[in-house]
């Protein structure tokens, strides 16, 4: 049964959410803090305050709010993941990894483990990324289901960057079997083949499909220009690469 203070806190927090949706951040902060004063256990108010800080580029304050949640709170896992994401954005990847590792040890949350691998992959530490991805695969019993197709995709990328082409191709094909219309899986596998001058007809077919699915993505259009070049179709390649430049003029 809610106490009068808790009821009042929830009513005040409802107003804070409305103000946040209307971009009245200063007022939303005041109401969120009032709600927390009445009910310190109202973690949604802490998260809203963190979101306000993110929107105003006050990332250190946002991280503090996310990290203030206790492990028994239902919002604890996503809040810690968000804090790690912001730390990585600030260039503090080691601290971000520390938070994610601690979170996995506490909660055995598989998505947290995969996020840790993703962080290492973005930092171009592909060996560490593969190690974490393999740990996640082991937690799934070694048989990665469709629900976790993205694990196959990201591990395939890490393998490809390490030059382990057979393992990369196996993972990327497995991801594609689960998501045959994902333009990014199609593009990555097709581009990796084109880079090595292999399976060029299949590469062309896959990247053309990716372009059809994501026609405004300059990187995918660039891949199409590259495979055309590798096939000796230089005029078509030049025209396609010019289009890629138009789509990504500042790259």
C-alpha cells in the first residue's frame, strides 16, 4: 500500500515527465527532485534526471544519476549499461568495461556481456572482443539462437578484422540465415568477399540487395562501387562511387 508521500511523489513525477516531453528541462528537474525528496526509492525520477543531463550534455552528472541506482532496483541493469555507454562516449573505455564486467558478475545478464564485446570491438581490440563474444556463446550452450543473431554478426566482424576469414564467414553466413534481409549483414559479407577478390558475383548480388534495402546509406553504396571495380566494371563503379560521395560528402 502506498503511503501519502509515495502517492504525492508519483503525482509530482508524472508532472516532471510531462515537462520533460515538452523540453521544459529546468522545471522537469525541479519536479523530479521534489518527487525524490518525498520518495527516495523512486528510481524513475533518477533516470529522468539522468536523461535531462544527457540532453544538456552534462554527462558526468548523468552518469552519477544512473549509477546511483541500487542492485535490487528493476531499472539497475539498463541504468548501468547507459552509464557505461556514456563513459565510453567520453573516452573512458576502461571504466566503462569495469562497470559492465561488474554488472555481468552481479546479474549474469547476457546482453551486458555482449555489450562488453561490442565496446572492445569499437575500440579495435578485436582479440578481447572475440574472447567476450565466445564467453557469451558459451553461456548460450555453444548454439547461438536466432534471438542472438547480432552476436554472430559482431563476432564475424571481429574475426574478419583479425584475418580469421573462415570463422568470420561462418558467423556472417549464420547471421544472414537468421536475417536474410538485413542490409548491414549483406553488405559486410559481400564487402569482405570483394576485398579479397572472392565470390564476386555473390558479393554483387548481396550488396545490390543491401542498396535496395538501404538506398540512402553512402557506405553501402560505396561497397557496391568497390565490388563493381573489382569486377572490372569501371564506368559503373565510378558512377556508383560518385553517388556514395554525394550521400556521404564529409567522409
